[in-house]
């Protein structure tokens, strides 16, 4: 089976790469290094990709959305917006493209030509104004505020909901637009902001929907699943870091007929969000674990660690690979 994995880096010049991984041979191939947007943010880069048609991927980085043509190996369409900030995830369902605009605390909906359809806001107009102007208090040295004079689409901002992932699965989930909220620790209805699931013990990040279940990862390595009925009732399916040698910030999820693929990202600074770590941060890695669904054993680890602090946010299957079908 072949996978597509977007990689960005914490350190050095901002860089976004698209890699192909052959899970049988373990061969890793760099398909493309994306051109700079001219709006790069240090320590940020490509986060998510999804199929928009048989030959093209739609993707996002910190503040732009793009289409990547696999035959041409280049970007063929780009959309930028002054209120795109810390884009985390992109998904496609029907004629809609759904974008988790995390720093803006909203979900943007586009059509396949990137025309705006609607913006589902989790903030009031007054809260948006405060966020965009930078009139908020910050702790530590990570976030930017108004004194930094940095434009909103380039700024690292504290958020309220921290929407990580958007799920749209048609009638199977009552045509709801569902989002994972890092801050609230549950899944919610993006139109009403009401909870659609039980609360999880730690912060959820990524989701995946197959024919029977909706699957969720938490940043601390737990994999939960729920049947496709609302409200969602998640139960622990697998605790990744109970059986692995290496830990990391858990992001990226793909479920196939016989395997679960889970991405992890090396941690370079401990904080309140990493209090679940059982090992020193020097032992964390960036890569993809493959879990055998039949035995629930760790079948492989594909290492993408790099001295510049490589990061993984998402994993998708290569639809054009015969072994993926």
C-alpha cells in the first residue's frame, strides 16, 4: 500500500513537502517541495491533504489552500484569505471543501473552484475583532499580540475552540458538519456548536469515517471509535503508547481493511499539553505507526524524523495504487 504524507518543519526556513510511502517496501519518496507562498510562518507549513478528484489533491498550510496536480507535480490553484490563520485540516464531501480555520475559530466552506460558500463562525463579531486586532492577553513567548505589528494571517494567536478536524459523512451522520475541538475535548455540531459526543479524557485531534465507525485519535495516542449514530459514544479501542518504543504528538489517522495508520510528531519542548508523556522528549520521534487490526500488534514504524523537527498532521491513501484499492 502507498500513502501520501505531508511534512513540515519546526526549525530552519519554513518548508512544506509531500512524501509518498510504500508500506510494503518501506521506501519513502519525496514527490514535491511546495513553493513558498510569500506568507510563510516560521515553524509552520503544510498540514492537511485530501483527494478532490482522481488526479488532484487539495491541501492547506498555515494560511493558504491549494490544489496539487499529481501528474504535473505542482500547484495548479491557490486561494489565500486575510482571515486564514493556522489552517489544520481540509476535507472534501460532495461539492464542498471544508476547512478547519483553527486560529480564526471557524470552519470555511468552499466549492471545488475555491469560491467561498459560507463561514461557520464559533466567535461573535466582537470576539473576531479582538482576535484580528491582537487585543488579547498572552502567556509565554509562543503567541503574537498587537504589539508585534504582525498581520493576522501571519500571527500565532490563542484560540478558544481549537477546531482540529472537520468530518462530513452525508446521511450516515445526519448530514451534520462535525468538528473535533481540542479545547472542549469532544466532537461538536459546527452549525450549532452543541456537543455530539461524550467528552474524551484528553484532547482529540484527527478523525476517520469508514463503513461502520467513526474513529478519533487523541494527541496522547489513544484511538477511540463510535458507531455511526448520534450522539456519538466513543470507546477506547487502542492505546498506542502503551506498546510502542517511541512517543510523539499524535496527529494523522487512516483506517484500512487490515490496518490503522497513526502519525506521531517529535516533541521539542515540554508544556502543559504534553503532561501525558511517559518518556523523555529526547526519545520522541516523527513517523507513522501501522497497527494490525486483527492482532492489534504494532506491525511497523516508518520513521520520518529529521534534525529540523519534522511534523506530520495527516495521512491519506494513494487512490491510484493498486494495492490501496
